[in-house]
C-alpha cells in the first residue's frame, strides 16, 4: 500500500449524495461484497468537519492488512478515491486509488 501525506491531497469540502453512494458502493466491493451488507459490516456516516468523508462509526473499525484500521473514505478534488487508515503507531495514512485502478479492478 503506497502512502502519502495529507498535505499532498486536496479533499472536497462537500460530497453529493451520488458521491456518497459511489464511495459506499466502492467499499462494498472492496471488502468483498459481504452478505450482510456494508451497513452491518462497516457502518459509515457522512461528516464534513475539516473535509467531507464517509467515516467509520465504530472505532476500531475494519482491520486492513493485519495492522491498519479503516477510518474513512473520501474523494479528492481530482476525483480520486482516498482511504484513510490508522497504522499500528496510530499514524494516519492514506491510500489513493486512481480512476484507472477502479476501472480495471486493480484495487481489489
């Protein structure tokens, strides 16, 4: 997972309902289409403090790669999907997923 610092990203201040649903749809596919649905597996809520995001309601949330906890997903001004995770040192890292990766399924 390539990480970048938050100062390199420009997040949207607001997400439309379509963007919120697109993030939820992406995450549903990203976590393997859980039979119980995304809302039961990874409950999210829309927040727009500092920047707009779909944030995990439960802390700690989904565990990624064994030692990273999912915190939120959002979209940049360049329409890239960004996943924010906390590592084992409680540092926030971001995984940027380009539109090309989404289209070819490389992110899955």
